[in-house]
C-alpha cells in the first residue's frame, strides 16, 4: 500500500495562492490515479480534483474549476494541487488520495494522507 504525506497548507488571506504537495512512498506510485479531497468543519469530505495514472485525464469539482490545478510528477512520486484566488469557503483540511480510477470515488480509495490544513481569512 502506498503511503502519502501532504504538505504546503497554511494561513493565508483571501486572494492568495498555495501549492499543496503529496509525497508518496513505494515503487508503484505510477500505477495509481491520484486525487485531492477536502473536509471543512461540520461537512462531509468533498472530492475537489483527480488525475489519471499518466496525467492525461483530470477532474475538478465545479466549485474549484479555474482556480485549482492538479498535476503529478511520477519521477518524484509526488502529486501537486496549485490553488489560486483562495476564498474563505476553501478553508478545510485537504487530503491526498490514491486509487485505481481517476474518477476517484471515495469507496475505491486505497490510501489516504494525513491531511494538511488550509485556512483562508477574509
């Protein structure tokens, strides 16, 4: 099972940008589709972005289209989430996930990261 560790979260003002990173262990990183989820206080975990094994297919939630960009570097065993024009409603814990399909339904996720906090002030 691949082990995932997120980093890059922080406390920022509305309109700022962040780049989240997810470092994966193991030799089989390139065999997994990757995704990002987020969970705000009192809300369920929400899928925000996903990317296929080779990076040819991506998915974005409507709420983040045009602001978030997912990418991966298989040589570095790392997936990224570039977040621009942050809004207070983006405040959440962001989780990296690995699974067999780029649709990245939560029930099919094989591995979850521990999460990184993103807090956006107005």
